[in-house]
C-alpha cells in the first residue's frame, strides 16, 4: 500500500494511499474529514498541490498464487480494490470482503462489480449485507475455502482478527499497519512500532501477518503526534 504525501501550502501535508494505479496515472481517494481535506475539496481541476512519494511497501502477489481473500474495512478498501484489479488481470480468483459502518460508506462496490467480483458485505447497522462484523464473514470464508494468501487493510482490530484467523488455518497473510507519519521516508522515527522498531513508512506499511503478530503493539495501541501511546478500543 504505497502512500503519497500531499501538500497544500500554508495548510498542511497528509499521507494518502494509492487507490488507482494505472502505470502512467495514479489515483487517490480522498474523504472530507478535516481541515486539510476540506481545503482540498475547494480546489478545482488544474489547481496545483504538492505530491511527494510514493513511499513504503505495497501488497504483493507472489508467483503461483491462485486464490486470495481480501478483507477491507472503511477506507482500507481503497488499496485492496487496486490489488483486486491486479489479481484479476493475472487470472487469480478473488474473494472480497467489504465492511463499513453503513451502506453509504461502502467503498468501490461498482468498481468491484466491474471486475466481476461479488463482494461479501457486512455493515454495522445491517443497511447492506450482513449486520455485524466483516471479520465474521472472513472467518467463515477461511473455514470453507483454501486461500494462498489473505490481505487486509482497515481498522487495526479488524486486521488483527483477520491475520489471526488466517494463521489459524495456516494461510499466509499481508496487512497494512497505519501509523502516524511525519517525514514519510524513514528519518524521524514517528512511525516505528514495538517491538522491532521497524518504520511503517519505509519497511511498512504492508508487512506479513506473521511479522505483525510478533509485534506487541499490533492491535493494542498506536502513537499520536506527540509520541504518546493510545490504545485501540475493542468492539
Ligand atoms: S514517518 Fe518518519 S521515520 Fe516514518
């Protein structure tokens, strides 16, 4: 899940994952959630923003992979949709789990259908698909099918459940660990995770599920800009 850093002069700079990768063109998906993105939504076609990157690691499709499970929650669906496109081009069977709080927040349903993928859906309020957690759907799929790899991106507690369930079935997994980023290219240490100290802007954000499960902070806490630890809230 490579990330770019976008810069609006005199406003701020923020990281965004790449939602479309068409070789000569990249696409970013932006949700209006704060001062930076509100400003970005005021821009018109042709206005200039600064972009640096891409930085970090990305999801990979090892040779010989035939069937994969993708589990995305909320905005985490964006990079997985790109991965699904790449997998379909290579003839890989894709089972896609798309989770959100409510129907209007489900991302890329049309894009997935255009790829001939029928996503498995769960919403917290039951407005689309199953009412409940997408992790329950993912666990059922892992029980009934054989996958070469599971990929997950979204809320970290969701990711943790997916990599744990995959490990329980002996299935390899890849996970994107999002951390607060400052420099974005490996010199400030803001994005280092315990216990390894690996930098999620450089050696991550995508790491193997096997590695993530060895890190004491995965699924437990993250750090804010000051460096203070903030626990993830359990469901
Ligand atoms: S954000 Fe500075 S080292 Fe990762």
